[in-house]
C-alpha cells in the first residue's frame, strides 16, 4: 500500500493518480474536506497531520508514504514533525517528503526542520526539493478572468517554475523504485521566466493579451495576509519574490535524469490549465 498524505492537493493528487496508473494500491489521507478530489481507484482515509496519532491506523502495512507539510494551515507547526516522522517510520518502509529548494540554503526554514525530523526518525527517506510550482500562478486567475490585469508585486522575479505532474513523476519513482534512499533531488522546470513572462505565457494559452501592474510591497502584504490569513507567511513569500529579482531560481536536469522525459515547459502547463484562466 502506498499512502499519499495530501493526495487531494495539487501534487499529491498527481502522485496518487500516477501510482494508480501503474496498478499500485493507493490510500489517500485527507482531513476529509473534499475526499472526491482523490483520484479514481484510490482508498480515502481521514486523518489530520495536526493530530499525528490520527495517521497511525492508515499507515499500517504501508510500503511507502508520500508526505506534504501544508504550512498554510496555522495549526501545522514544524514542532509536530518529529511525532509525524516517528509514526511514519514505525510503519512505512520509506518516506518521500515534498520539501522545497529553500531547505538547501535556509537551515532554519520550515522545510529544513521537517527534513531533519525525518532524518532523525531512522527511516529511509527521499527529499524532493522543487522550485516554485507552476500551479502557484492560479493565484492570478481571479484577476485574469474579469479584467486581464494582474496587480501583483515583483514582476521581475525570475523562477524556474515546475509542473506538478513532473514532481509527481519523480515522487512515484522514489516511492516505488529503488536507489533513491538518502537523495535530495533539486527539481525545476526547464527554464527561468519572470513573473511578467509567466503572465504573457498564460495570455498566449488563452488567446488574450494580459497586462501586469506592479503592486508595491506594502499593498501586496496587506492583500496576501488577508487572503492567506497568515501575515508571516505573506512576508516570507514577498521576501522570496524580492530575492528572485536578482537571484533567479536554478534550472536542473533532475526531472529528465530521473524520469527520462524532459521537464514540461511553463507554456505546456499554461495550455493544460487554460480553462482555469478563462
Ligand atoms: N507552492 C510552491 O511553490 C511550493 C514549492 C516548494 C514546495 N512546496 C511544498 O508543497 C507542499 C504543498 O503541496 P501542494 O501544493 O500539492 O498542496 P495543496 O494543493 O495546497 O494541498 C494540500 C494538501 O494537504 C492536505 N492537508 C492540508 N492540511 C492537512 C492536515 N492538517 N492534515 C492532513 N492533510 C492536510 C489537503 O487535503 P484536505 O484539505 O483534503 O485535508 C491537500 O490534499 C508543501 O509541503 C510545500 O512546502 C510548495
């Protein structure tokens, strides 16, 4: 049994679907807010990472567990990570954790703390450290649909956005294949694009000219803190975008190396997700 925590989310749903395509048994763990979002053929189990003991019955007999850490929920503090890792290690033969590129150079970051808890659990592990997700641009959909103008900060922030299907393709290999224990994979899309260029690619995909309107940092902070309910998380996102203006994200060949297929371009992602912006 392959247990996919966050299997109703953007990456986890793809992981669960790709495991099912290989004919492997999958159990999606969700708080049950939207179990219908799990892919067809997957078992759905209810548990809450914020209550680590609730996970335990669903991990019995697990071959491997895919773990996300949804830090946008305020109750999901990194302090819970050792308990979650300990329970996962007791039952699953390996843990594949969806971390982030930031874990590599920010040892105090949330992702690094969760990684250390998993290392300390003594289980086999693989860490996926992706760049920003292409799906993050869905945040602009509510502005694109009515007016075609996106008011957002740091249009020059340059990122190597990765398609969630490619993260999942690597995750499935780490979950179900051998030779990935102890690996920290730096995963990226195939090219760096500024946020302004990402918006142009979305415009191309939907056949409309879209316009970027630079939003000052302070105004963005108020809007994002209100939208996410977490001012500290909004500050962190703004710091990251500001950093990417002068320090573009790194492009790696890991997706191609590990899956044999080139990483999908942002244009591909935008075409596949055009309906969300129309
Ligand atoms: N966005 C980025 O650019 C980026 C970059 C690098 C790494 N990451 C990492 O990616 C992960 C997020 O992945 P994603 O975007 O696929 O997630 P997502 O779409 O935001 O979905 C979150 C998933 O987690 C589940 N979930 C939320 N709170 C939970 C809880 N308390 N207990 C159990 N399950 C819970 C949700 O299911 P229910 O609501 O059904 O419970 C859902 O399946 C995080 O670990 C983040 O650090 C993100």
